[in-house]
């Protein structure tokens, strides 16, 4: 099916291209976007360059979304260009939306397939280029710039990088921050739900938590060190302080080894990957994000929406989300002493913790709701299609769970997986 024929009779199809469809902030934002955009106006498909996690794909609530796993190995995407070209010609999308530098190459076969609009989103940095300073990655982005119709930057830092370092005109960049579901992530009603889930049985426990992949870029080792240091700084609180680390990754064994001592075994829980993070968050007293680099952090927004005081590193878009001293506390990346003191400060001054938590919730409700994010993306897609001369759907307010019956199936293939289910997306 060619793009022209598809667009003449069906709502515009957006093909989202990601490196991998699995647990992660970028991927959770994508699932939220798909679940919330009006099904009568937009269709979606996902192309994962490497693999699709069936469990994570099950968080997509619409039954008409196709997920294609290309099984790409290490190296450039060039060998997959013919396959992606054929796939896009079969799907007939109005928009191809690539995310992060790992998926950027896909804009070339999208251009060759005459996809009218090609959007690229910069969501954050990589372990190979944690602060955007490596010339190699700047040159890569510049090389693919002619094939991109419009860019999305999730933070002011990324917007500035695209403009100053990659040479993208400001008229071709939109800053769209992540949005959080403020109904799913909401403050506790007073009863600590998670005590039935957490392994801690002390009713007066003061629980610090984090959610994120256990890899060097997220720097979970710094949080472990900061937690140990916090117990030293406040010995009167040490018996009540607990730590929950949700997530998995290559550093898990090293973290477990650091915690393998009598004083820590019973006060730290490595929870692994969880599907009930909103409930676990309502069991925390403080949230910490120790990352070395961030774009626009979903987990910070989720913690703010849950009504938690947040300690985070001053990197990437974190300063766009948190006003230090008002809605949370920002510290330098890798500064475990400052992180420990910030944790202790909230544990000691509960009134300040409550003030920051309430202010954070208000900020999320006014500036970072998921409906606001969906409206911003829908407006961007609509403007880009109009500029490309493509018919666009009539704008309406996005509704969660919109009836997806007005749809058409994407081409069937052995590596294409229809997904359905009602598990909430993180």
C-alpha cells in the first residue's frame, strides 16, 4: 500500500522507530503516547531495530498496533535499509518518528520510501556520549539532518545542542517534555500500601527509593554509596532508613556485592523489574535519581506526581523539572556526600519534605500531564503533515481508552506481533 492510497481512506499512520521495545523511560513515554492519542484520528506501528519484549509490548492497550522486531546486530543499519524500505512501503505511513541516535539512520529508508514527514526525537544521552561532547556523534547527526523534517528535543539542553552543535534551524525544533499520568501516579491516601509488598516490616521505616536500569549511565552505585553515607551521617535514623532499588541491568551483581554485609542485607531491597511501580512509589518517603546523564526523566515526573520529595543530579533536563529548594533538591553528578546530606535533610525535616512534595505535585499537574504531552505531539504531527500537503484529522481532545475500532491491520509478517492487554504502562 502506498502512502497516498493509505492516507486517502484511513487515519494517518505513525511508524515509531526505536532501538529496542522494552522497559525504559523512552519506551514508556511512547506507550503512553500511543495509548492516549485518539484512535479515530491516528494509527500506530512500532519498529524495533533489535527486539520486542512481549511483556512490555503488552502494556499497549490498543489492539491494532503492530510491533516489528528486526533483530539487528551490532554495527550500522545500512544492511537493513532494503528491508526497512519494503516495510515502510507496505505500511504506507504518513509519519516516521525515530527516537535517539541509535534509530536515527532509519530516516534514510523512510525518505527513500517517500514518507511525507520524518520526525526525529532526542530523548537523552548515551553511555558512549554522556554529555554530547563527542565529535563523532555530532557529525553523525549532521549527516542525517537533510533527511529529517522536524526534530523533538525533550529538554532545553537537547534543544540547544541540536541548534548549536548539529546546526538545526530553530524553526525545525520543538521542545516537548515527557508527561505523566497523574491519575495512575498519585499521592498515598495515608496508608502505606507498599508495606504489604516490601520486605521491610518496621512500621516506622523511612524508605528511600529509585527506579532505573542498573547501568553506568544511571549510576546506581553512587546511590548505594550515598545511602551508606547517610546512615553514617544520621546514626539515630540509621535503624529506620531503608533503600529500594527497582530495575535490572549489568551492574546488579556489583551492587549486590556492595550490599553483601550484615549491616545492609536487611535494609536494602533489589526489587528487579516491576509492573506495580506506581504502588511501590506510594510506599516511599523519598525518591532519588543518581544519573550521570538524562533527557527528560519519566521517573522524576512519576515521583513528583506521587507526592515525593526528589533528590536528583543536576544533569540534562532534570533542572527543567525540579526547582532545587522548592520542588526537590539537585546535586552534582557523582557527589555522594551531597546526595547523602540531601537524603538526611529530608529524613530530619519532614515539614520541608512535605512542602517540596506538594509543590512538585502541583507543578506536574500544571505543566507535565500526559494529556498535555499528547496534545503537543498531535499538534506537531498535524502541523508537519499540513506543511507536507497531507490531509490531517480534525483535532479533538485525547481520550484515554478511545475506541480503536476505526482501524486497518498492518501487513502481516513472521516478525510482526500484534499486541493487546490492559497492563498499565510505566
